[in-house]
C-alpha cells in the first residue's frame, strides 16, 4: 500500500526501510543508502520516501519492492 507523505513523495508500506545518509557530491545534495544485497552504496534524491532499486543484480529482492528511505544523519567518509 502506497501512502503520500508530500506532494511529490510516498511511502510504500510493503517495502523495507533503509537508513539514508545525507551527502554533498559536487554541489548536489543526495542521500546515500547501503544495499546489503549487491554490496554497494546507492545515491538518491534528498527526501524521505519510496525509491526504485539501483542494484546491478536483478536477483536483489529490492527490484520487486524498491525501498523507503529514512534519514539517519550526515554521511561520514569512514562509512565507506
């Protein structure tokens, strides 16, 4: 079930929630999430809500459900 949380964003109640870190790359602010299925960091627009998966591996369960972003703090380089 998808629930609007703003004029532009929604949350999918059937999708998992991933911790999102805010980062500035160049002059663009984005949110970064760790994908445990493909072992990579994915970048998305800076806002909470549902996103489609950016996994290289279509076997990832996130290809079916996507995931919801939840802000947890600023990106720190030691998280790499």
